[in-house]
């Protein structure tokens, strides 16, 4: 690991580059991974009430150069000092000592600790003058009183005796406070300030110790990597205070689910880890993982609401899945992501097969972060046709990714990952704006005005800027709002019915049309459906897909179609094979869409499809 000297960015902020050599499976050099972090992040926990106005909290490199240094309200970087004079060779020993710090000529009680696996040390210090201020003021006050009664020798001696005793007490208290401050600073350096659990740096040390003991006594060690499911949605909808309260309660529940000898730590955000020493077989991990899942799944009360949260857990074993910290953590992370892909709220043990699958995911993740800026996304369009005469009545815009190495990827390959990485809002805004502009462009070419459907994810639907962004896309493109159709899943509309109604009402005020996508897959009741200001329902493909093998789905599909008609809603069905089309011709009067007619196609191909329809309409009939 190499940590750069501070560098300035365009905003005047100091940045630190963390670089690590990356090797391939054969150990050969494969590249360098670099992450840039604002220097101020590492000293952001500085609090004046703890450190005083002249205390210090710093991140010092082994070359003697501070990467970040905070003293009072002043944040600096690049200052040089004697590393060996500040940092003890023994990471577990050392006490706070009074030193004259050359960078500002201030004497401080200071102590430093090395960071495991990093060429860095944390330096904390309390100004000697501030620590002695109370005692010094007290001493000066009493000495002035002694001088005023110097003529009375006996009184002075008695007074001085009393002052001496009180001064000793003050010094003793000051010393106790300094020791307590040092202990508190050390605790803050190695514990998460929200949950009071060991932080990433402390856990790294504990994991290394655990592996050493397991190796010495020829035993196994289990590492569980936990990530909360949909935490970002909860944090955004209920607020950060509720999110912090949830994380604190999660920490308490995890502690109550493991043995006293086990270790629970919080790495960052909604990521936790559990270390289980003294494990003989993987079977011993299963009841612990199940207990953790059950503990987290119990309902929480946050911001006056009862909510349920689940967690995905990845399990890896030492030394089976790795014999060093980095490999073990990576294996646990891979297993956790596969647990999420299997439906969340479960746990998964690491295997080499998972490692192979994770390479594709890592490749996608690395490329996805910059794909929008590089212009790699494309909109493809799938035609929607009238069931009565087969005419094109509209289209659905579907985002595809033209990956430079993997080719054209459908939405299912990257949209869930975009939601996970927090990129879905930016991607959704681009798709909405591009779809509106393309619709207007086709009309200017002489094509008839057709409806344009755009899907909204759950994260997009609860975004406070949704209506504003949609209005902006319509105004900028000049598109008729009546032609824009937004699709939301049934699961989204039943999460918070009142808020859903308010959002849908705001969308309807813009003039756009609203459809419930995959209708029938959720739990909407007829009474709820009547409350929603919607225009269309799209029947979930599962009610039609098995029509040839199982007659029951057809009956359900017919019932859903009848329900839509009774509510005066346009009903759209997804059709793939001919058998489904034959069935729908007897039931559906509205519209259908799917691979039975066309796959999603480029804007150029869709324009050609519309030209063919216009040509067919102009061709004189011979019958």
C-alpha cells in the first residue's frame, strides 16, 4: 500500500491517493488500484470539547509527512516532523508524553498508533497549556491572596499549607483527566462513534490476531460479512436520524446473537462483520447465521413507523477460503453479494465457483461508474400493438448498455447493480430525457404521435425530485405530456399507499399517464387499486406464460383483464409464443407487447418499422 502526499483538487481541497499493487492469479503484476479520498475525512472526528482549541488529530506517514492535520479549526497537510520521535515501534505499547511539536511550537501530551496494513499512524495530542490552565489559574489566585496577608506569617504559612494541599489535588485531578482523555482518544481511534463497535482498523488487527491463533492451534475461523438489504431506501425515506437509530439497534442485536468470545464490528455504512473464532466445521456457523437473520428480521419502530429489515450474509472460513486478511475479506464480500442475488435475507458460504462469477460483477461495477459519462448507454424501443388490428400504438423505452468488452447488455444485467451503487437516479434522468427527445424527433420526421412508456424503479419513485425532473424533461423536449407513460411495479405502490397516491396525483397533474407494471405479482386489493389515479395495467407475464401447460394461469389472466375493464383501465399483456397470442385474442381488446412481434430495437430500426406500417396503410386494399 502506498499513500501519496496531499494534492490539491479543483476546489482547493487536499486529496490523498491510496494505491495498491494488483496481481493476477499467478502473482504477476496486473496493475495498480488507486482510490482518492479527501484528506479532511480522516480527521473529521475532531471535537473541540475533547481536544481543546490547540489539540491535534493527525494522519502521519512513515516518511514523516502529515497527510492530514487538524488543530482547532485549522486543517492542514504536508507538514513534516520526526516520525520516529512520535511513533513507537511497538504498536501495543507507549504512553502519552509531553513533546514540543515543531510545526507550531506547542507543547502537547501526545501519543501515536500505527495503522495495520497501512504506512500511516494516527497522532493525537492535547495542549499542555490547556490541560494545566485550570490548575495554573488556581495557583496564581491563591499566591496573590498569600501576598496580601504576608505580614501575618502564621496565617500565611497556614494558608500556604492549605493551598499546597489543594494544588496537589488539582494536579492529581488534572493528571487523571489527561489519562482519561488519552484513553478516550484511543477508544475513538479504534471504535465506530455511532455504534461503539470496533471500526475497520481495529477489526483488521483483531482478524490478524484471530488468524494467528487459529494457525497456532490448527483450528478454523469463520468470517461473516453482513450488508443490510435496501438500507439506502430506508435512509432516504425516513431520514438519516432514523437510519442511524436503525444501525445502532442492528449493532445491539448482532451482539446479542453471538457468543461473548465472538467479535462484532462495523466497517462502514450498513456493512458489519462478525468473527467466530474456534470453529471446527462449517456446520457450527449455520445456527449463528440463522440466528443473526432472525434477529435482524424482527420489526423495528423508527420515526413512529414499524418497518422490517433484512440482511444478506456472506460466510468464509480460514484457512479454507484464504490464509490472509485481504483474501478472506474479499471471499466473504463475494459470498455476501451472491446471497443478495439469491433473493436477500439469507446467507451463502464462499466457493471457488462464486469467485469466478464475481469477476464479471466486478468488471461491470468498475465500468458502470463511468459508463454514463462515456455515453455507453442506448435506448432500445419495443413496439406495443393493438390487439384488434395489430397497428403500432406506442412503444416502451428500455435502457441497454453498449459495454466496450461484453457487447450490448439488457437492463437485467446492470440495472440492479446501478441501484445498488446509487447510480439509478442519474441513469433514470438520462433515459427519461432521451426518450422524450426521441419521441418529439420522430414526430418532426412525420410519424404519428405515439405513447412512450418509461419504467421507474422504486428508488426513482420515492425521489423527491421525480415530478420536477419529469416536468423538466417534458418542457425541454416539447413533448406532449399525454404521450408520456410512466410504469411502476405493484410492489412500489403498496409500500406506502398514501404517499403513493400523492406522488401519482402530482404526476397526473403534469398530464402524463400512469401504468402499474407486472400487475398481479403483488398484493394489491381492489379497494387500493380504485384509489390510485392510474390509466393502465400491464399483466405480469407469469399469468400467460404457462397457458399451454397449465390452464389455471389463463383463468387468472382472464380475471385480471376483466378487473381492468371494470375500472376503465387500458390492459396491456406481454406476449411471446403464438399460443399466448391466440389466447389473448379471445380475451384482450386493448394492447399487447413482447417478443411475439418484436424484440427491443434501436431508434433507427424502430423508425423503419413505423415507415413500413405507414406504407402498408397507404397501400390500396385489394379485398
